[in-house]
């Protein structure tokens, strides 16, 4: 049985592209760390009483991003937990600043070819619907990866099984510099 890792003092925010495995890895990571898990996309849906697809269809992306910003602000303010964020959350400057201040952001960096394979051609995510996933993901990654790279921890989780990714995150957290101290 593996040792129980030390419980982090700050929330851990998993960031990265659609299909990177943030929710699955997040759930398992939370269990290993003894922290609660929360999926930001599910919280946005619960707050709106609509699915993400419905929010995009009825009100558009800008409205979704407003809701996402509000939900993330609430989540990072709470007690330490593992937060799986939607792929665009860290792109918002306010959300990013909050995550830098209150969380340890962990970028799950997965090659676009693997992401495209995982999401498949019939993915219903609003940003992929009706488009060639590889082309779309490649375009999004070109814009987003330099911003995701601001995260203090980057895990190249490629073709790894999710449990291996969890182990890599735990190792990275253990060797990361301690949480910011005032002064
Ligand atoms: C989005 C990713 C989705 C969801 C929404 C927008 C994005 O979450 O928030 O469809 O902008 O990349 P996942 O990354 O969990 O798929």
C-alpha cells in the first residue's frame, strides 16, 4: 500500500485542454490526498440549471465564461480541494490571477493527437461540435499552451494511465516549493 501523501494546504486546480483527463485524474488525486473533489463544469451547470451545451446554445460563450468566472471565484475561495476546471477557465485573466494566488495550478499537458483520439469525432462539446477535432484542438492549443505554461506544475501525461498521472502529480507536489509565505 502506498504511503499517504501529505495533505496540501492550498487547493489544487487541474488545468489543460478538453480530453486531458482533468476530471478523472482529479477524482483519483483527491481520493489519494484525502481532499474533496469538485468539477467546475458541473458546478456551472448546477448554478445555471442548464447543461454546458444549453448555456452555449441559448446565451453564447461570453455568458458561459461569466458564469465560469463566478463559479471559479467561489471554488478557489473555499477550503482546500481538488478542482477540475474546464479547458478555457485558466485563459481568463481574473480566474488565472485567483488560481495563482489561492491554488497550486497543475497543467495536464497532453499532445493534441492523443486529445483528438480521446474526444472522438462525435464529441458534443460546444467548441468542437461539427468540426474536425484535431484541427480545432491544434488551433486552441496553439493559443492556450503558452498560458497554461504559467502553471507552476506541468505534467506531460501523454499516453499514461490516469493512475500514473496521479502518482506524477503527487511527486511533483511533494517536491514543489512550499506555499507562499507572506513577507
Ligand atoms: C471548454 C472546455 C469544457 C467546457 C466547455 C468549454 C473549453 O470543459 O468547460 O465546453 O473552452 O476548452 P472540459 O475541458 O472539461 O472538457
